[in-house]
C-alpha cells in the first residue's frame, strides 16, 4: 500500500523543480467513493494528494489536453514538464502515446505507483449506495478492503469489488517511471483472455445475440472515447460529416458500427486499463471487444502494447515475415 506521506513528499519535490509546470494526481472527492483529479502548481497544493484502491482513473488522458496558446511575436514556447502519478496501465498508456509521437518522454515526469488493482466504482456504489460523505477504502494483507461507514467497519473480500480488468492484469508495476513510490509488486501471469475464451466457445449466432443485446442499449454518449487515453485524435471519425462514417441515428446498426470501429482503432494500442468499460453508463462489456482484438494481435504478431518507448507502434511497423493467410 502506498504511503500518502511519501506520495505528498515526492509531489512537493517534483512540483518545486524549475523544469516542472505542475503535477497531476488524485484527491478525495466530496461524496461517496468519488475520486477527483488533483493538480499541484505549488508544494502547498501537493498536500491534497492521496492514493487508495479507489483511484481507478487513468490520468494519462490529461497531458494531451494541455492548452497551447498561440505565441506572440518574439515569444518562445514554454518547455516545462508535466508530472503525472501513474499506475501500471497508466504508464503503459504514456509509453504508447510516446511511441505514436503524441508526447515526448521529455514532456513528462512519471511518478510510478505499484498497483494491486483498483475498485470498480460501479460495484462499490451498488454495494453501499447513497453515501453522502466521502468514504475512504484501505486494503489489508488478507485480500480484503476495509471501509468505515457511519462508525461501522466493513471488511469486503477484494475479489467482490475489484475491477474485472484488474483480475487479468499482467503489469502491476509501471514499465516506465522516473520516481517509484513504495516497493514493486510481484509479477504474476493470470488467465489473460478468459472472458474472450468464454465467448469464443459460443456459436456465431449466440455471440451475435450477446452483442446485439448490449449494442442496442448504447446511447452513443462517447463516454468510452472521452475516458480512453488512446482516443486522442483531434477529429474523431465518428464526428465527421464528409465522409460520414457513422450516422447520427442511435440504432443497432449505427451503434454496432461505432463500437466495432473503436475496437479496431485500438488494435495493438489498448493497454487494458478498463476506463472505457467503467465509464459506460449502460454497462456494455467493452473490454471483451478490446481483449478479443488484443488476443488476435498477440497470437498473430506476438505484440503487446505500451511496454517500450523505442518500439514502433504496431500499425506503424512492417515485417517481411508477417502472416498473409488472409490474402487469397
């Protein structure tokens, strides 16, 4: 478990550097189990920072939202860095963005946090609804989460609240960081594609029936796109009118086109943070789509996203021995 005192100290030291503009992390929300992003522009701001199993948000989305105003004549662009608190999947997202030239490594200072998995906000809100005050959560050594609500202590088995995507996480430690807080977690090899394997055992008809049920519930709010750290195109294909790839109507056909298109857009890029699935208001199991594509990329090309800044992006690479069985 990360010591918040150590986190605050590291953030204070980082934001006090001459080459750092600000640091992005987490702070307690105002009610329930809500966590808010925190921005430290000074050492005093760092006192709000904290970390707990509730910190599910992938903060890698924020550096790409940095506003870059036009320069006046004679002015030079500011080249200060942005500090970011990153878990394993957050770090992988930054690596992937660096590979794609969305950021340079020199643009960021990564404060790494070893992660034992995060709580699914929907699961804990369903278990303890209508909490008017912020409720913090700690984890003990018996794989339990401890909550103090109204003077009563609750011990909940970790597996009951853990985000599903965390159950198949292979990288609990940030692959890339400048400062690591705490000790690295032990690496493990879980059943990585178990959700996909269960679906693949079904017939094509049953699979379509499964996805039809979910896609017809899609309201095309694009929360999945906004939460995803790898959906950072300035103009999304879903918003184009000329050519119009997806129509504005919300129906099964257009919903299917949107969700399948987005899954393919993340081929060889998805870093399995699960932000899309957690943000979906109608609970579409989006990670099952993403994991299916990830499995195909892994088996066909032996490629895993977000591990090496020097590696070429999957869709930007070519090998003469790439399989061409699909060409007739």
